[in-house]
C-alpha cells in the first residue's frame, strides 16, 4: 500500500515540479490531504501533529523560538539552529500587546518553552499562536535541547481543526522527487494513524508548488 502510494506521489511531484512558469525564488512543495467522514466538532477527531520529515525541509528549515529562563536561555543562545530566544522580561512585555504578539507568532514555526514559563507564554502568545494553528511546546525535563531543536528544524506541524484538510510543506523544488515523496508518505501515514478508518478517511491527496496548480496523487483509500 505505502509503496504504491510512494510511487504515485513521485509521479505527482514530478508533474508539480514541471508545472507553471519559472520563478526567481525557490518554491516550496506542499502536500494537501483532504479527509472525509470525520466530525471535527468532536475534539477527539481533531489532529495536531509535529512530524519530522525523514529527508528534511530542503532550503526552508523551520524557524525556532526558545522561551526560557536565564540558564536554558544561555544554552539556547549558543545553538546556531535557534533563531530567537525570549526570556521572562521580554515575555512579560508581550502580555496584552496583541500587535507584537502576532508579529512574533508569524515569524517562527515552533515555540519551545521552559515548563516554568508555560503559563506566562500562554498569556502572552497563546491567542496569536492559536490563530495561526501553532502551539507552544514545553521542553521536556532533562531533554537535550540541541537534539530537540535539530529535530524541529526538519519538522512540520499538521493541524486539522475546522476544515477536514491537512496541509504542510514537504520540501523545496530543488529536492529529489523521491526524497519529497518519502517526506509526503511520512506525513500521510502519520495523519492516517490518527483517523478512525485510517486511509479510508482520506478522500484525496494533492501536491503543489507555491505558485503552481495542485496535482492529484492517484490514490485508493
């Protein structure tokens, strides 16, 4: 099943990569999975998954913001993969500042938060992140921050809340088509694992370039 699906995704990726006019920037390849026969009014049917892409995100690694106290913040600042570090004082300034909170929420893909600051982070950024389908993620006690950040740099978040559709980046157009397909299948499989009837709850699958037309993946649920 998955092998057949991967071959079908490779074909769709090739068509998507060759579609549309050339652009003067590196386009993303995006995956769209349309779901069927699921009731999203029930919280248990909603999906939020952070998925590490086995072949990475190509030329568009995820942007990571770490929210932490002095010790962990100092550690985070030494990691080149961390794009921004926010400490308590700056976080307190964000409480009630909706405009700045929205700006920060739009700039980063993942927000790693030291557990002691989760409550404050929720007050400062919760609404802004929620509006973009993002969530603050607590840093597990004793976790290796460097390993956690490196994993997230290669990850995407899939959020199915209001519409029965899962969408995410699977890489960039300069990546090998099989690598892109491997990433896509990893996401599709993870989504299927969360569905009551697994692949039977998947109506259709598409891949597309940022500025291209969607190309349907030949798929039988």
